[in-house]
């Protein structure tokens, strides 16, 4: 027996101090954890091997961005955070995927919008942390990503990926 439930949600507008229902496209395509990069909402899908998606407010739709899906080493549950143009995804066994988001200019002769691409780099956890799993509680996720993000940033400075 399959159970089908339409996602529900509301959006808070701090300018008006009001909550309103999500528009249909935003609600229907929100399939995972999200972050904001370059002022755009990105979602790392919790569905296996899906590409990173970005929400388009003008068309009320989600677009897969150029680049590979989240690396296979990153397994659920995961925590996600962003800093500048990088998305940090911390998965089971504390493997970290760092996604470098590039904003691609539209062609001069086109009325197309901005597009994006991602390039992933995986950093394996130190042996002492390899049996840990990110917590599913929101405050812990943010703290976890902040700490791991600092650790990863130090590693990236030393690598050619930075």
C-alpha cells in the first residue's frame, strides 16, 4: 500500500512579519536539506543520486544544476551548511562533500537567467571520527557544520581545490 502526501509548508516574510503558504512549485520540489548561495535557494535531495537543484522564483520551479550528483560516499543522514560559494554536506561516518558552486553568465544573445554548476570534492573523516553520524536535530546540525566547515576550510587551504 502506497501513501501519498502532498508536502505542506509556510514561508515567513520578515518585512511584513507574516507567514503565508508556500507556492506550489517551491513546495512540490523541496525534497531535502537546503542552503542559500548567491541569494538562491539550493536543495540537496534526500533521494538517492539526485543532482543539486536550485529554485527559480520567476517560474516557481526547481532546476537541476550542471555537474555531478552528491558523491556516493555521502550517505544519509547528513547535515548541510553553506559559506560563500561552498556547500558543505556532512554524511554518515563523517565524510564531508564540499560543493563549489559557480554562477554561470547567460549568453549575450540570450534572455536566459543565471545558471549554476557544482564541482564536488570529498574529504574522508579522520579515523577517530569515522564512526560518528550527524545529528538530525537542527541546532546541532548548524553547530556541527560550523565546526566541520572550519576543519574542512583548513584542509582546503592546503589542497589545490581551494
